[in-house]
C-alpha cells in the first residue's frame, strides 16, 4: 500500500519537475518559444502567458521562480525515492512538510495570476495543480505522518508559548478555564470533528478488551482532573482511550481550605490539596444522564470529606450509598475506581488497616455491582503492607484490578526539589515524585498477583517511554494527569503514536503482548 502511494506521488513529482524544468529552460532562451506566449485565438486571459513569465513576480532574489519550482519538485522526487528505498519515517515527514509548503506557495501564485497580474500561464497552473494534488494525496495517505507533525508543532507551541503564560496564573483558575473550554469544545460537534481529524491515533495494535470493556488505546485520564465530568465528550477526540471522573463522593464538598493546587516545575510535580472536592453523586449522575460515551468512563468513588466526626462505620455506609446511586443510574461503558487512598481527608478515617479494608469490601460485595471494580492504591506503604492489602482485596471476586497509585506523601522523596517543596506546607505531590514507587508497586503486584488482578499504572507518565515502562512492568492500562499539564494536551496522541513504534521495535504486534515483559525497573 505504502509503495503504491509513494509511486503515485513520485510520478506526480516527476511531472512537476519536467514542467518546471521546461519553464526554466525557456526562461534562459533568447527567443521565447512557448506556444502560449501570444495566441490571438484564445480569450484574452488565456492568450498571454508571457505576461506572467516576464512579470516582476517571475523572479525571487534574482532566481527565476521556475528554477525554484524545479528545485522543489526535484527535491520531492529525490525524497520520495529515498522513502521508497529506505522505508525511513523521516523522509515521509519531509514529504508531508514539503507538499504542504508547495500547496501554500501554489495558492499564492494562482492568486497573483488571477488578481494581480491578470494573466494566465498554463504551465504555471499545471505546476500549481500538481502541487495541490501532491498535498491532498499526502494529506490523506500519510495520515500518521500528518498527525505526528501536527502533534509535535502543537506540543512545541504549548510548551514554549502557552504554558509560560498559564504558569503565571493561579493553577486552580487555569484548571477551571481548561475544563470549561474542554466542555465547550466537547459540546460543539464541528469542533470535535476538526480536532478528531488533527489528533487521535487509534491504531489497531493499541486496542484491548479488558474486563469485557473495549479500550481503543491504553492511555487514560487519572482521577482528579475531571471531577465534575466536564470532559466526557472532548477527551476521546484528543486521543484518550478512557477517562476517570471524580473522585465523586456521596455528598458534596467544596474542597479543603486554599491552596488547593500548586506547581513545582523543577520537580515536574503538582501540589494537590483538594481533599475530594466534589459536587456529590446526585449532581454528577444527573449531569451524565443518558449520555453515550465514546470511551470507557471510570467512576472514582470515595468517602465524603469535610463531615466532622464521621465514624468508620458511617464512612463505609457513605461509600456504599454512592455506589448504590451509580448502580441505579443508566451510565453504560463504565467501571468503578474505589479510592481508598486519598491522602488529604478530614479526620482519622482510613481504609488502610486490613480490618477496615475488609469491612469496606465486604459491604461493597453485598451490592453485586454490575460494573468491574478497580481499587486505587496508596504508594506510601512499604512492600509488605501493600502485599497484605492486596491479599485482602484478592479475596473479593468483584474486584477486577488495582490502580498504582495515588499521590506521593513523602516530602523527602528525592524527586522533589528541596527548595521548591518549602513553598508548600500542605498537600501531597503528583508527577515525577510518584513515578518510581508506582513502578515498583506495579512490578510487585504483577509478580505476586499478575494472574489475579488487572493493573492500571499511574504516576509520573510524561512520555511514551514512561507509559511503555509501566506496561512492561505489568500494567494493562496507564493513567496520567501531571504529564498532560506540563507537556500539553497533545501528549496523549503523541504517546499513542510513539507506543506503536516502541512495541514494534520489540517485535510485538499488539500492546497486550508487552504487558509484564520487564524484569528490571
Ligand atoms: C489535581 C489533582 C487532583 C487529584 N485528585 C484525585 C482524586 O480526586 N482521586 C484520586 O484517586 N486521585 C487524585 N489525584 C491523583 C491522580 O489521580 C494520580 O494518581 C496522581 O496524580 C499520579 O499521576 P500523575 O503523576 O500522572 O499526575 C489527583 C491528582 C491531581 C494532580
């Protein structure tokens, strides 16, 4: 297929080179010989290509435009040949860039002929026509290369121009601005269509069916970013394979006293002190209504925060009440994430002690939940403690898997910059400071419970190789937030694009073949 496409592009480029070569040769003749130079039998506009070829616009920096065209088409011919002979991606990217440049230049030249010179050169029009055809064919046939270029350019613009401005503004304000913009774009079908043409890479090798749910790719949004379900319609078009909404609590909670969020750019981290800010289960269920979701939705459920003196028993009842509400709702294509690991909760309630965990899961087990359940795990516990928790969880058949993991509580983690952390007296930390421990725990859980649990890897994913490492350590799916904030929303499409290369390099034809293939971190 690729060879066939490239052969057609090659023939067109060669035709363009012959046309431009002829015009260049003609330019240097003493007597003009082109049949269209003056033809009284044709309508005025078409009878005088000499008007165009002798105009001041026919030279650029002292070089005939025809010669520039010859170089352009000659170069494309050469690059297409190299792409065919070597199969290297770089040449296909080059074709995409140069055909785009050629099409833009052609628009300008056609405009000049029709509206400035008021003359018409058939040979120049033929060249422009080839320029357009080359561009459209490359645009549709080299889809991956086109998307890759858009992704890299958009990522460059985000990191160098947009992020520096965003980072001057309060992080909570920017968060709200971004999710509301996302909600607006998601509700606008033409916007969704346009972004879909530009970004997502949902190649078949990335597809997996997990716990009966189809995931177009393994990259999802972690809990905490879309806690009011603003983004369910926009995330699929920027390339996410699934998303988590929440953490949602049974009752509403406005969040902890400020600051709720902070940035630690040197540590590639965020300070998080939201403490389950949530509009409550009823409001989210009403908002989601009977909406159809293009990607699976993870419903993250946790204990209502901010209620003073809530006992352990009341905490369990509160979580169970939220589950019951979601079970009664009509939400489809979804799974549950039971969040037992939020580090910012009010009071001294915890589901870490094994009997508390057992009590919560026993109560949840009585609900006979219809959707798969994943337990979101802490990362601050040591290996023995985690294995003991996994042992308890493994006894509950309704639990399909675990997510490793939540935020970093350890303020002495070496990935946290010592100066930066002094700016924050509250909160816990996302991003790179979570990555190492998350990877260690994925590896541990896969080794001991790989056959029992499906593992979702979460923490510090900033690139395709970060995501791929988690998969090779044992994760079936991967989630992120902080990477997207630092690298930009095009990171998701970029990760998927590059994941395909990474797995192909390792000789895998399906992403599922890479799961658990690492032995070292
Ligand atoms: C702003 C923010 C809010 C978060 N809120 C939640 C939450 O409500 N529930 C939850 O399970 N995890 C929450 N987390 C933790 C993330 O889901 C994730 O586990 C952690 O940030 C590590 O992933 P990352 O490095 O890709 O951000 C939050 C993280 C961030 C950055």
